[in-house]
């Protein structure tokens, strides 16, 4: 009993849900508009059809009157009465009536007209009864008639029955009503069909989003492939989910990297502090231990600052102002800053940066990215098979400005070039050198914020790092994918 009572309630709830959908409301609105247009169109056709029929009736009456006028002119009233009598006996819709001045019937096929009608000459639409031997002679009919006053007070009525016009109007009226009924029925069925399909897709998207909210971040919204607005919405949401998945993966990766890569400096910091507490016997020893602790702390602060900068760059929330920027002076400024450092390492730093390389960007961020690349080139470019030289170059390409830093060091194997852009990634040869593996990650985040691409290429020998910044870029953008690596 309860199950039987619950089934209709569920069906009614689904029906109410269907009625509340935007697709059904739009279908209903289109139905109302289309029905109104059909009503106006059919009404216009009916009105014009009646006007045409009335014109035809009036034209027929005029032709009859012209013919009777010729007979009257030829033979007077007697000739007119004879012709009317003959025509009145012929079957058809034409009406004739001749009466005396007192309204007495003389000749014609009209038995009765409304009182006073014959005293008002002119055209009028009225009711009448036929004068015939049929049983239906008392039935009222409608006609368009024209009345004339003849010499001697005689009255002449010439008209045409409107039965055919009224029958056609009835046919048009039935077609009008049935057409509107069909339009409404098809509109309701079509609205229900469209809304059901849309609601099914929306329900499927809702189930998928609930599964994603429950923790299944790998699930994606289905795409029908027809390119409609729901497909575009699903594709946009899927891209958003992919980006969220990348960020979640990056967050887990950063957490793991912090847990592993910062454990050593934190342990070293703790051991130095413990050693100072236990073994420092003189103020000088205690001071040296505290300086070591401060140095380790500064290194950790720099790491966390770098991580915070990378996170802000990848989120596009740095608040960095983008403006037209000539990269030539920026490149030359970085070269001047590191020229002395390169000489200390036994390297020569060559800078090639003409003026006029203008793009939309942030001077500080691009300068920091170039500084990181030059610092890495100086740090790892010495001791390679090639000449001890670092080349910092800026040039214009097809729609982009290329900033490159090339060294003659050992380079990076091609299989590792995509991996080194991740946080805390350091190759085996670099683990003996100071650093935490965040430099290239920071550079990649800056480049992606500028809608550019970062390319790691072979310099044969050595490594060549290329930054490509679009010339037409108008401002920072949220990061949506990894930079290009070759």
C-alpha cells in the first residue's frame, strides 16, 4: 500500500523538477511566442479571406444591378419586374425583391426582411427568409443586399446569400482551432522532450560533481561531443578539475619534498644548537655556533620565501603590475650584476641585448628569473668540456622575445629536463653544491605567469635555457599547465 502511494509521489516530484528546469521554461516561452504568431497569422488569413469573399459578393451584386438597370432603361418597371421574376426562379445565391411603396410583395425570391429595412436605400448585411415551397423557407439566412427606390415608390432589393462565406469561415475557424491545438501539443511534448534530455545531462553532471566532492578527483564530466553549451561547460569544468588536480598533486609533492629535503638542514640546525649548548666553553665558540645557527636559519627562510613566491606566481596572485617593458636594459643590468661573480669563478660573461625589445611584463620578476639562470650557469657551467663562457642573449623572434642563457658545462640529460623544473629536484652532480633545487621552478613560474614558454636545450656542449615572452601579452594570467621543455 505504501509502495503504491509512494510511486505517484515520486513521479509528481520528477514532473515538478522537470517543470522547474530552464529548458522547459524556455520551451514554454517559445511555445507561447510561436502560438501567438500562429494566432496572428491564421487570424490575418481568415480576415483577408472574408474580405475577399465580401468583395466578390459585392462585385456580383454590382453586376446584377448593372444588368437590371439596363433592363429598366430598356423597358421600364414592367420589364424590370419580368426579368426579376425570371431570375428569382433560377437556383443560386442571388436574391431579388420588388415591393410597392407600402412594402407589399410584388415579385422576388425573398419572403421577409427586417421591418424598416426597405426604407433605407444602400448596402447592408441583414437576415432574410426565402420565399420558396421548401419546408425550410422559415429559416433565416444572412445576405449582403443593396436597396434602391424606383419611380412610383417601388422598392428594389438585390443581394447575395452569404452561406458560402459563412461555411468557409467555419472551415477556417475549425482549422484555426485545430492548428493551435496541434501547436500547443507539439510544443508541450517538444518542451518535455528537450527538458528531459537536458535534465538527464545535468543530473549526470551533478552525480559526477558529487563523486568529485566525495574525494574522487580523477572523475570527469561526460562530454556528448555535439559542441553545445553543456559540452563547453563540461570541458571548462574538466580543465578546472585538471588544474585543481595538478595543484593538489603539487601540494602533496611540496609537502613530501619539504618533509624530506628540509629535514637535513633542520637536523643540522638542531645539532649545531645542541653542540653549542653542550660544548661551547668560551664566548668565541658560542658566538661561532650562534653564527652557524643564524646562517642555517637564513637558508631555511630563503627556501620558504622561494616556495611562497612560486606558489603565488602559479596562483597568479602576486599583484605584480604588467607594463610595456624594454628587456634590453633588464638583460644588460643582470649581466653587469653577475660579471664580477663570473670572473671570480674563472668564467667570461658575454651579454648581447639590443634596445627595442618591448613586451608587457614585470621588470622585477623577469630580472629575478634571469638572475637565477645566470647564477645556475655560473655555478654549474665551470669545469665542463667546453670553453669557460656564459652567454646571456636577448633577441626578437616571430611574435616573441627570446631571452637565453647558455653555458659550456656538463649540461642536463634530455630525460631529466622536464623533471628539473619541479621543486627540490637536484641532479646527482649538483648535490654537493649549495642550493635546494628551487631556482628553475621559480623561473618556470615567472615564465608561465607571463604566458611564455621555458625551453631547456642542448648547447653542445652545455645547457641553453631559453625564455620566450609573447610580444602581444597584455598582462599576467593564471597558470594552466607546465612550461614547454625541449
